[in-house]
C-alpha cells in the first residue's frame, strides 16, 4: 500500500527545518567567519550575506528532502 503524501504537513516540516538550519548556519557564519564589525553598515552587510547563504543552503536541503519523499 502506498503512503499518502500530505503536502501541508511537509510544508510545515520543511519550514521548521529550514528555519532551524538557517539559524544555525547564520549564527556559525557570524561567529566564526565574520566577527564583530566596527561600522553599522558593515554589520548590516554581514547579516545580509549570512542570511543569503543560510537561506540558500536550507532551501536546497528542503528541496532535496521533499524530492526524496515524493519518489
């Protein structure tokens, strides 16, 4: 018997998983790679860069997990 795919449930799980992954990756990037800048504009740019990187990585992971479950 084939398992039924519940899209709403998978979206909620992917959203929570992506949020957790984003928070961990962003915190790690800001702590280990970026450090504390002197200027506010540099701090803003660093947060934007870490958010972009962590969002992209979590999007790829979420897409891979959903694609695997659809097979």
